[in-house]
């Protein structure tokens, strides 16, 4: 598969890609699709995942531009959606991250954002212990 370098990556686009790849199931999906394109039922059997969960992960990968899905007509007349890896190359260096960070449009943490701080709104353990100590 030829590698296609991406040009300037915005911070939002880079976060979407990193978030999509920051899940072990999605990494396994990309690895399986690298070998050959596949349709959902066969891919689900290959990687040992239920179809509804696989659909959710494929949607996330597709939204990040890492996989593409195309509908095709099977010999029996059924429409099947085949997925394939979209060629991509991302170089991560401190300079690339700094340039991408300068273009961020939001703070992240929205619905479905795997990179969101799951402790948002809760004091960290150190701050909580400090507050308890002061109360004594």
C-alpha cells in the first residue's frame, strides 16, 4: 500500500486521529484491514468482536479518515459494506504537535472523546488530601 503523507495537520484533526488510534480494538481493526479489505460480518469473526461494537469502532475510524467503507452488491443481491485502510502517514514530533496545538479550536472533552480527562470536575487525590488536612 502506498503511503500518502498528510500536509499540515490541524490540532483538531490530529486529536481525532490520535483518539481513534488510542483504542486497542481500533488498532486491531486497522491491522486486520491492512492485510485485506473486509466486510463487517467477516471482520467481526476475524477479530472476535460483535458486529454492533465493530460498527461503532469502524465509524470512529472512518470519521478520522483512517478507513473507508464502500458499498458493493454481492452475487446474491445483498448490499455489503467493505472496509479498507486509507493510506496515511503521521509524523509526531514536538514541532508538529506545537504547530497543531496552535490551531486547536476547542478544549476537547466532548461526547465520545476518548481523550477526555475522566476526572474532570473532581479534585485530584493530592488536592483532596490537602483539603481534608486543612479541615482538621
